[in-house]
C-alpha cells in the first residue's frame, strides 16, 4: 500500500500548477488581471480563410450557372454545393459547440443537396445550373430565416427589459 500512496502523492503534485502562468481565452492573466497579446503568425488567419472560401464558392456557382468548360468548374461547384447550405445550417445551429456544429451542418448540407436533387429529378427538371440555383435559393432562404428569427428574438428580449 505504501507504493500506491507514493504514486497518488506524485500525481497530486504534478497536477498542481502555478495560476500566474495560465491565461484564459481573453488574453488576461488570472493572477495579475493585465492584458497581454498572444499574437502569432496565424492569429488573423480565419477572416482570410473565410474570404477565400466565399470567393471559391462564388466562383464555383458562377462557373456552374454559366456552363463554363473550365477544369476548375467541378471542384469549385462541389465546394459551393457543400459550403453554401452548410453555412446556412451552421448559422441556425449557433447553440452547439463548434465541432458539433460543423459536423451537423456538413451532414445537413449533404442531406439538403440530396433532397434538392431528388425533388428536381422526380419533377423531371434536373439540370446542373438549375440544381446550383436551387441550392443557392435554399441557402439564402435559410440564412434569411435565421436572421429574421434572431432579429425577432432580439426585439422580444428588449421589449421585456423595458
């Protein structure tokens, strides 16, 4: 039993750490309360990546709608067909943690694309340009619905506070 006690003591002391070395996500030290910058080369990369993704998706939609014979048409259009509904569904799932939101929105995007394609095939109205336009309309409608619900919720909360 003495060996077990020494192992427990060793893990207890290794788990302790100085709180002055830890910092929270806001960049303030717990011990001093002072703000410090945690800059680095990849700190401001997410807006750049979001802009690049939007540009690639937009180019994919334009290439599909115009019927271009570009070799970039297929990958850019596929990116648009996944990214546009995923962004709209992800905006609606704002209460989830980021990983769960990403998985659910990507799965929802695949389901939305499949349902749109199946509906267009059942109605004998399938075309690549029509499918792209239908996915764009679905994504825009979902985003507008999310914005309207959030605006209404914000007004209701402000009305109760008054």
